C-alpha cells in the first residue's frame, strides 16, 4: 500500500481514541507515570515567546498602528492579543535575536512621529522573497514599536517583558540606563520622566534581561573568555530599582559544550552570581544529505517533505534532551548547586524560504502537523527537565519560523503549533513527574542507511488531584496502542484531546484557517480511559482526575 494511503488508514483506525483491553494481547507501548517521583515545578516561563524586529513579526504581525482598519488595542492587533492571552504566555522576549545587538532602545522612545528611522539588521538578508517591498518598516524601522509599546503588548496578553540588551554596539552604561528607563520610580529621574511622557508613569518592573544575544555569532563574534569579561562589566552592580533582576547570559549554539565550560570557568564566582539563566539556542532543520553547505539550500521545505525529512526534522528537535543534560552537567562543574538554570530562549523548526504568508514576512514559513509534533516533543522535553529549564521561547511568535500565528492586514489564523501550546497550558505550574516510555522505535531511511527515532514519548505533571499527560507519536504510519499506567494513585476519569490530521502536511492558512484543530473526546470513567490508541503524527493531552 502506498505510504500516504497507509498513513490515512492508520489515522482513520485510530479515531476511536481508546481500545478495549484484550487479555490475549498486551499493548505494544507503555507510558508509566510515577506520581511519587516529582522532578520540579513546571515553570510557566517555559511557555514563553519571542518577538524580533524581523520581517513581518512586529510590523503587520503585532503592530498595526492606532489608526489602522485592523481591529487593534492601542495599535496592537487585537485578535492576536486575544488568542495569545488564552495561552497564559508568562513572558515574551524582545527585540531580538540578532536585531537586539544593533538596537538602541532610545530610538523607540519619545513621540512616535519624531522617532528616527533606522535600517533594520535584516535589511540585507539573502532570504527576502522576490516581490517584497524593500521600503517599508520591515527594512527601514520607524521605531513606532518601542519599549513602552512592547510592554503594553505584554500587559494586554498577560505576560511579562524579557528584554535582550545590546552588548555588541552599546555600552554597559546604555544597558543600565535602559533598566533605569524601565524600572525607576515615577518622577524620580529624567529617564523616569521620559517613560512618563511615553505614557507609562509607573515603573514597568522588568525582571528578565538578556545580556547580549548569540555573542558567539551576530552578537559580536566573541570568544567565551571575552564574553565572560563583557558579561561581568555589563552586570556588575547594575541596579534593579526595587526589581530583583534575572540576568540571562548568552549561552551556546546547540552542542557547543566548550562555550559553556569556558564561560563558566572564566566568569568566576562574581560573574556566575549574576547569572540567573544561561541561554541555549537550538533550531531544527533538514540537512540536505551533505550536498551543500549553503545556509538556505541546506534546509528543507515547510510543506513538501517525505518520510525521511519528516523523521530527520523530528530527530533534530529530539536532540534537545541531550543538549539540556550535557550543558547542565558542564554548568554543574563550576556551579554544583545549580544556581543558574537553563533558558532555551530560541527553539523551533527552521525551513527554507518559499512559504512566507506574504512577501515582507522574511523567514516566514508555513506550519504543518509535523511542526506540531515537533512543538509537542520539545515542550515535553522541557517538562521532563523542569528542574533544569527555567524558561523557553519558541521562535518566533507570528509570521516567522515556528509561529503560533500568521497575520497580514486583516487576515489572521492560528497554526497547529498554537494548538499544541493550548494543550500544554495545563502543565503550567504543575509538579513535573517522572515518566517511563516503552515503545518500539520508528525505523526510517537516512541517505539509504537505516536510522530510527523514538516510538512514543510524553511528559506528566500533577496539580492537586489533576494529572496532565502529554504524548507525541512521531510515526507516519503506526497507531500506537498504549497502556498509560499511573503508579501511586487511582483514576476517576480521563479526558483526551488530540491534534492530528489525515495528512501530516495539513496546515492552516488565511483561506482555510481551521483545517487543523484539536479534537476533544468524551471523558471516560476509570482506568479504561488509559488504554489508548495514539494516532500517527499526533500530539495528545490526557487530563486524568485521580482519586
Ligand atoms: O530567530 C532568528 C534568528 O536566529 C535570531 O535573530 C538569532 O538569534 C538566531 O540566529
């Protein structure tokens, strides 16, 4: 049977959601939840977002302006705010990304009509789609969206700002003054007055500050030793104005263990004492079989992909678990008490150009059920490592890389990734529990050689008597008959919600905004609901009431 038809048949067969236990045949997979083995609290901050002045993220995506025909609240796209709010977004990172290390925060202050226009960091990027107007705010930033506009956006959405400070092209003094502009008491200083004139008399109370971004690359091409020295200079004695600052160091690119070790050794105790979080960046893309090392060609297509690219992309994302544990162990060599936690402040799928929602949406891409599985498995990893990961930010919120929203003029839709975040909100603030997954690995071909990926995995958390279990099945063909075993508690009822589609390439668009949506099953009483069929390429959430 052709693969696509097998995928359809398997997905259809799985629609019942749970199966009757048969004494003659045990389920092929098992997911055990160990209620008595807590890992740590699931920080709401792991469900964070990232907004960069990049293509259509800010201008059009979020900021439409107060005079716009698009429904807005104080210039911010209303529909986006309303939908984001439903996710409890905890914190949102801004203004970059690479953009941050070229940005002068003062440009985004004062009367909007008087703010300077500046050439955006991304103006010369090779990825701009043909036909993009190269004269708009995506290229010549009007600075209409500055610190207070962003802070208001966060407030409207129910989250906190997480600012990335410029370490490459501004001084420590500028950084401290940005903190003063944000946090100093009303009327206390000239910068507090400037904030007041910008419409925010009371302090913004900004706690999270990134000290540079990708300082090994676009943030200055530093060595870890050089960056450690800069980090100390930027963070020594910086006042918080009543706010206990959570300072985040620019950590490694993926598996660069040496960046972590050398920074931690060089920063010394005084540097490490300032370090609340250590940023790890890991993107997942298809490497095209060594044919090219070109930055763009090396990536795969968001919509056109076969089984090899499907599995390879998910395997890339699944590396996150090893990255977290390896960097954590190295951090422990000099910080045995683990005062500093990991902050995965850029993660997600990165596909090649060609599926942008509109021409000005540089690095914009479509988002299929494959991306939803990638989001589900990544968030599950963060929950499983709740003791290590204090914060995470998917890149990026709207019209860019692994977005939750596509938005252009008056058109708007939620992506499958949005729906995965909605399923996961139930974990926020819960106690992560240890899980043990047993499932046959999925075999596939990588460049004609056999390769494999995990067969089924998930994460669990407990709040009062409500257990939340999230599960991903990455297989394109196999429905996974699974026994979910809750060790240490009885089960009253189970409610399942699943995101999948009959075709893994399914996605939402402005023309078909509801093509992919989660489906909620009727609750099942007692443990019977824990015998489940997880359909191919799916993300499922079980909410289990314990007795
Ligand atoms: O998210 C896009 C870019 O990826 C960010 O600006 C940068 O930090 C990373 O390399």
